[in-house]
C-alpha cells in the first residue's frame, strides 16, 4: 500500500498485489479472500484518518507503466465539488506539483493509517 503520487487528494492510496497479475481473475482464492477485508479495513482507516464521507475504489490495470492489478482507494470528502465526484475524482490525479500532497503529509497520513490498522 502506497500513497498515490501526483494527486491533490490526501489519502489517495494504491494497493498493489504482491504477485504480478494482469487481471483480478488471475488472483488465487487466498489472494481474493484477503483483498475484500483489506479494502474494507483500509477504507475504515481512511475514514478515521481523513474524515472522508466515503471511499471510492477503482481498478483498471491499463496504465502502460503499470499494467498489473493495483487497486485505488480514494477518500471522497463531503465538500468535494459535484464535477469531481465519481469518475471526476481522476481530475485530481496528475496535477501540477504545487497542488500535490507533499511527501511529508503522505508520511503523516501513513503513520495515522498504520495506527488505525494496527488497532483492528
């Protein structure tokens, strides 16, 4: 699990499957069984850490530099503009450096998430 780079959304996480797979259908039964609870637990931790209204989940495995399964967990704040809700949230990825979450803030979020996940 890593914080996404190039985003202005604090807590935009990427869960990467440890074994290289191109599709969800390639997951083993054990990997698939682990994914659901992990997504739920990280979503709970994101809600506690970022005080978001909900979390979005997306998985495409289509990016030319990352053609493997990785799951985006994106906190959606309650005050997010309508145009940025749903798929519009991707307008907050690939933003100018000045608008990106800083590495320092990413580290703070990581520490808070770690505390929430350890308590589960």
